[in-house]
């Protein structure tokens, strides 16, 4: 099949959004605010409020929003046996997909008036549910759902680690969720919008989006980057390792981007956290290996790390199992996906592009006996 000019819809405008701008030169803004400012000054909950409600909250609004998310964390009883029946070798993104889909069965969106409540419920519940499944299937522990932590980041880490969490660890996860929250018409968001354009329910839209995020060319890259970093035993080996991969025409996970052409603005933000965490960690070398890979890939391929690359050592340092990297991306992106569903519904026309036909020319029908 001949390669289509502009394959992958690259560079084509497929609709309008007021939620974010992704610019080729390496800039990202949510509703006009730069990702650098948001990562530095805002909590993930503040960013979620901004994307879901369209403006930054004042102190009272933020506090009410945080309290509401806390109150929405507890799972419906019927979800527990569902999670307990999923084996440890299931892919955690399948678990996230099941959680969202199941919530659509047990707490369906009865009308679009409920869309904001559903989005908050899904944001509240997914951390509890994915960690519950992980601890039960891997360690045979039924975690207590209430952690007393106010933030999504604190709640996730405390449930997972069952200990008090250092501020830097909470801050690292919190910032990473902000970085992952929204990214214009990426593959999973676009999937969600296509589904929304049929006027389907929000659980279906988000379940579809999770399916797209699961792929290694999209959300799965943070896990793949971690596996790659663990294959290298010393900083001296990095350059040969990259040579071998490139000679075999393998992609280096966590590098390159479909829109950004010189840098991904999120990478330096999370890299700084990875570097800071590495200073007091026994496996400092992991960050050093990643930093050399960054240099080497720029020299050899003129490619830069995307947000997933330094996310890998950063998450490793805050003791998140590699399996849970992509689900964290999904938890954060529930915010962006939901905001896009709201936006699509507000000014909807069913998304139905056309294809360039490259099959056989018109033919005469042949009866089965004469074929
Ligand atoms: C993100 C990605 C899917 C973008 O894809 P794209 O816009 O279609 O870019 P292409 O795959 O056309 O890349 C252009 C060239 O750079 C090369 N390239 C791109 N990313 C590469 C990578 N990570 N490692 C090695 N080579 C890469 C491609 O092989 C291609 O080379 P060619 O022209 O000789 O065939 C791609 O860079 C990739 O697969 N990266 C690794 C997965 C990843 O990190 N995904 C997370 C994205 S946030």
C-alpha cells in the first residue's frame, strides 16, 4: 500500500478546542497558562479544576473541589469483587479500562447534565481502584480505602506504599499529573472525541480513550523507557546500547514526538525532579544513564526526550512499580479527556472523515461457480 501523503493526519486541523495549545517549537498551554507556570505554582487539583470548569479556582472553590474529590474516592461495594477477580498478570491498563467501564454500568451517566459529576467521580475513584487491585493481586492485601490524604498524588502513594510519604515524593507525582493532564488532539483524546461526537455516554468515551492510550507509541512509552533504562548496567554502556538499538531499527522509547519538533516542554520539568530525587537515592545511576541517553540521542538522531522519558526514573525513585506508570498517565488524563468530551458535546457534529480509495477499479460481478 503506498504511503499516504500526510499519513496519521499529521499537521491537519481536525477540529477546534479552547483547552490547550501545543506548539511545534516546544510550548504547551492549558487555557492560556504555560505548562511551566502550572507545574511550578498549581497543584494537580487546581489544574483539574481549570480544565473541567474553565477558570482557576479561588481558595474556597479549590478547597471545596478537593473535599469533593476526597468524598468520591470510595468504591461502590460491587466493584470490589470485580477487582479481586482480575489476575496479577493482567495489564494494568486493562484494569483501568475495566474500572471506568464498570462505573458506567453501576453509576451510569443518565443525562449530559451529570457529565461534570461523573468526571469528578472517575477522577476520585480510579486511584483507589487501581491500587486496590494491585495490592490485592500482587501482595494479597486488601487496602483500607481512606488514607486521610487530601491530594490525588498523596492518596495514590499512601495507598500503594502504606507509609507516610515524603513531601518531595508527593510533589513529584503531583507535578507529573499536571504534565499528563491534557494535550490537545493526541490519539486518545481524539478517540474520546470521536466517541463523544456520536452522543455516547462519557464512560464509553473514556473507555475508548484508555484503549488508545494503552499502546506503546502513546501512553505505554513511560513503562518501555523504564525497561530500557534497566537494561543498561553502567553509564559507560549507554552509547553502545543506543547504537545497537538504532542499528536494529528499534525505536528508543520516550524519544520523539508527533507535534513537537525541537523539544517537549514537559521533559525538562520532570527531569529536574528526577535529578533531585536521584541525589539521595542508591540508584542515582539510573538518572545519569537517562541523561547520557538524552545527549546521545540528540547527537545521533537529533531527537529529544518526550514527557515519558524522565518520568520513568522519577516514578521509579518514588517507588511506583513500573506496571503502574501508564495507569497514572490515564488517571491524570481523565481530566483532559472529560474536558474534551464536554467541549465536543457543546458544539457537536458527528466526526466522520472520508478515505482516499486505493482499491481495485469498478469490476463486473462474477458468479461463485465461475470464479
Ligand atoms: C512519538 C512518535 C510515535 C512520533 O511518531 P511520528 O511523528 O510518526 O514520527 P516518525 O515515527 O515518523 O519519526 C520520524 C523519524 O524519526 C525516527 N524516530 C522517531 N522517533 C524515534 C525514536 N523514539 N527512536 C528512534 N527513531 C525514532 C523514525 O524512525 C523516523 O525515521 P525515518 O524517517 O528514517 O523512518 C515516535 O517518535 C515514537 O514512536 N517514539 C517512541 C514512542 C514514544 O516515546 N511515544 C510517546 C509519545 S509522547
